[in-house]
């Protein structure tokens, strides 16, 4: 009795190719989902930073014009909101960077195992650059508010 060996059929090759492409696209979808998550963190922290800054400035102007005797507690509340916004943004950036490094590592492993064919680079996200710029502006605002230097002090 002779053993019959069969080569993979064309439909098997097509199925493997489609599966590899779907897997590659899933990495892109996951990357975009991570960007959307970072955008929601940016929106929330921007709201906290701007609301805290507005409270701080409003009560500082009232105190300068002798409308209120002291506005220390409300200014402290404004500074606290800015700190919370900065902290939230910093943690969001760290989480995003950690997640993206993990995703790149996973894709590299799958490429080495032959599960993903094409090389798809993950460029630095515009969302991440925006988050870093906002973080720098938030830090500048909190330094100005706390030490009363610069245009916001």
C-alpha cells in the first residue's frame, strides 16, 4: 500500500493568506482603539485643567479688585483640579506608551512565527504628540499658578 501525500490546495493557501491579513488588520484596529482611549483621556484632563485654571484666575482677579476678602481656598481648589488633570494625563500617556510597546512586540513575535506576513509600521501617534504638548502646557500653567510667575501667576 502506497501512502498518498497531498500538497496543500490553493483554497488552503488562500484561507491562510486571508487569515494573516485579518490578523494584520486587527492590529491596526487595536492601535486606533488605543488612540481613541488616549483622546478621551485628553478630553477629560483638558476639561479639568481648564476648569481649574479658570477658577484660579477668576478668584484671583476678584481678590485683586477687593471684591472678596480672600480667595485662598477656591484658588487651592483650582490648583488641585489642574494637578488632577496633569496627573491623569501623565498616567494616560504612560499607559498608552506601554500598551503600544506591547502591541509592537506582539506583532513582531507573530511576524517571526509566520502568522502575519506584511510589515506594518506603527508611526508615532498624533494623539500621543498632542497629549505630550498638553502635558507640557499643563505643567507650565501649574508652575505659574503655584509660584506666581509668568503670564498666569
